[in-house]
């Protein structure tokens, strides 16, 4: 399975959108500081995710999350 996900920083007003194959492992990578782009915002928690059968669909959903329409969609599903 593949995932498109949204992480929220527990200490800052910052959300990260991404995709992966192993959601729990990816969260551990983010929280260990191994992701340079957002290591200053750790720790993170998963606030939303969707599951897909293939990586292409997960990537498309991640890209959607990063659009204005995607942000509105996420706001209707979760409080970010």
C-alpha cells in the first residue's frame, strides 16, 4: 500500500504533505530529524492520510493536497 499524508508539527503552525509506502517508518524518519526540509519543526503527528494501491495515485493526491483546493479539502476534513 501507498499513502498520501499530512503531518502537523506539535510545536509550530506548520504542516507537511508527502507520500510514502510505509507510513509509520516515514513518521519516524521525520521525527528523527532525517528530513532536512522540516527538521526544525519536529515533533510531528499524523493528522490525515489516504491509502492507495499504487504510488502514482499517492503522488497525485499529495500534489492535490498542496493546491488551494487541496488545502480547502483538508480543512474540511481536519483542523490544520
